């Protein structure tokens, strides 16, 4: 436990975000629990042991999740002065498209917004509008305070850099109306009953419920999907991945490219338009 606490302090000193620190700690605790079950002490860790743990992860998690956990584990191995035990991440082919069942459309978004309004869920309604209207991450909602909205400037510090969130005027007006309606004097706008800023878990549950009520697939109902919709709509209009990267706060254009991916159905439509296959075999029609 002392080593975990020390590692947490180390990550904080490295200026990792709170969410990153929490995730790293959860991932390392999985590894340490595995060692405990096998009665292996930390000083007895070998490359072979780490590889076996990696194989366990591969058998139980998606490749992207495995790589995320291995990133945390490799950082921990460096911290405990065992860099020779670090393992390679899994190679994953870049996904050229997104699956239709997870692809939120403008129509889906409008259904969710309208249903939230009909149900009187005004906080959820304005949160979804904020996510989709600005492209911010859920973790960045805490920067939407009364003071910042009134000033019209939302500054976000994430992953060691600052950027200003741009808001359409109609969103600013909606936020100011919500602040007055809810009689929020200062601080966080999107709060729970306990006064804390809403988190990803709380929001996911609310979005899942409103999806069911609005007749939208719950597979599309995760908070980060609003950021994806923002990116897709912006790119469809501007066709400028550099500007989109700036708005999303990305360092790498490769990361931004993920957000501009089309659905499988859109790719198929493009193949149909090419008309390179022009006839059917007779036996196929029979």
C-alpha cells in the first residue's frame, strides 16, 4: 500500500491528470493482486512473470484496453527500477471506419435533446448540448463555471497544456439561462445533489436511460460520442483536420483522424458509387 501511495504521488509530480492517475493505480493494483495470489514478492518480478500477466490480459480484455494497462504497468516497472521487465504493447491495425451501431447521428442527437427536454431533465439536456456544441471531454466540464461562462471564456488545462474552449453564442445564452433557472450563484454549473461536478459514471447512466426513452440505441449512448459527433460535423463542413485538432486539444493529427472516421455503411456506399462490379452471374439470380 505504501508503494502504491508513493507511486500515486510520483504520477502527480509528473503532472498526470487526476483521471490518468486513478486509472494507472487501478491497473497496477490488478498486477499486484496477481502477484499476491502467486505469492510473488515485488523484488522477485521477472520479465517472464510480466509476460504471463500480459497474456492473461490479452485473454480477458480488448487489445486497446490491454495496451492501456501495459502503459501503466511499464511506467510502474520504471518507477520500481525494473525497466528490463517492461513488455511491448500489442500491435493494432488502425481502424478505418466506425461501426454503424455505435455511430451517433445528428438525428440521434436531436432525439436525445428533445426527449431530455420533454422529461424535464434540463441539466442532462444542457450537458449534451455543451459536449456536442464544443467537443469538450467529460472531464473538462468542471471548467464550465458560472464565472467562466459569464466571462465568455472557458480555459481548460489538460495533459500539461492550456487551451480556450470556443462556444457558439446560442450555447452561451442557453448556459446563462440555465444558471438563472437553477439559481446557481457561483462555481460548477453541472453538479450532483452533493454539490460535486458530475462525473463520467453518473453521466453515462443518465444518457443510457434517455437513449431508451428516446428510442436511440444504448450502444451509442456514451458521453464521449458527443465529442465524436462534434468532430464529424466540423470536419464534414471545414475539411480541415489541423483546425479540428486545435479545437479538440490533440497533439497528434493521427489521434484526430480517428474522430473523422466514417461509418461502415458510408464506405460501402462509396464502393457502390465506383461501379466497378457491373453484372451479376446468372446462377446468382437463380
